[in-house]
C-alpha cells in the first residue's frame, strides 16, 4: 500500500552530483533535494521517495531495510533518498519538517552509508503521532553511528535545508517518474528509468545479486 499525493507539478532532469558529492559516501545531489547514500559508481542506482510519517514507508524499511544496508555495505547499491513532507498538512503537525531536516544534516562526508541507512531505519522504528523530540532524534543519530558533529547539530535544532521546499520539489519529481501512482514509498530504478515492483518480495535480490 502507499500514501497517495494529489495533483503535482512535474519536473525533468537527470540525477547529477557535485564534485564533492561524487567522492563522498553520503552527500546531497546536485539539485540539493536528495541525499545520495553510497557511490554513484555502484552498479545499482535507486531513488526512494519516502515521507517520515508514512506508515507504509516504515513497513518497507522494516521489511527491506537490512537488505538495503547489506547491499550498500557491499558497494552493490546506491540509494538517493528523496524526502517528502506532505503528511504535515494531513496530520496538522510539523513532524516531517524536523525529521527531513535531520536527515539532510546526516548527509555529511563523514557519514557512512550503513550509518545513514541505520538512522533511516531507526527513525521509522520510532514513528509516533507527535514524533520524536529533537534530543531523541540526536540520540538516534548517535546510536546509528553518525558523527558526533552531526548529532550535536541535530540536538542544537539547527536548520540546514528548507524542508517544505525540498518536499515540494521531490513531490514534483515523484509525479514525473511515477505519474500513475505517485505515492510513498516509491522506488525508482535509475538504471532502467522505471518504477520497481516492490510487491515482489524478491525485488531487491533480483537487482543486487
């Protein structure tokens, strides 16, 4: 199942990366709206569109998160996480705003792909109506193996992105890449320019083995 979005603007463009990002294990994409986890030289390149408050995203990470982590660690996979914030309006809160900001703070050259993926999984394990506090997010960052400087920045409540602008841009990209079912989670194969059928329980093994 997925959460579905309304009518969205479309956007075009290939995934591109800055020179600094190209040599980092975890960094922002050229358009600044995605987080690249792993090397863009990895043979399998996926985009994952997720919303931090989406229960179906949480279920996907619960089911496939460890396999994603193993493929990242083995260098077989790179993930571009495209974070969205549309459930803020539905839930009448700003939980996604804080979490998306923290997830961009974690896009640091000192962050390893496995640590970032662990942070993503930990956030989804701690989904709640009111969301985790800033201190709780920082604690998750430390427990996931993110650098202390990142955890300290999260704890300080600093903002490094405009989460709403990021979310809007990624909604437009999602509509462009998956116009028939623009919901979360959507996994898009950048190698084949096609949406991955995650209803097939062997989808990830088929791509990475």
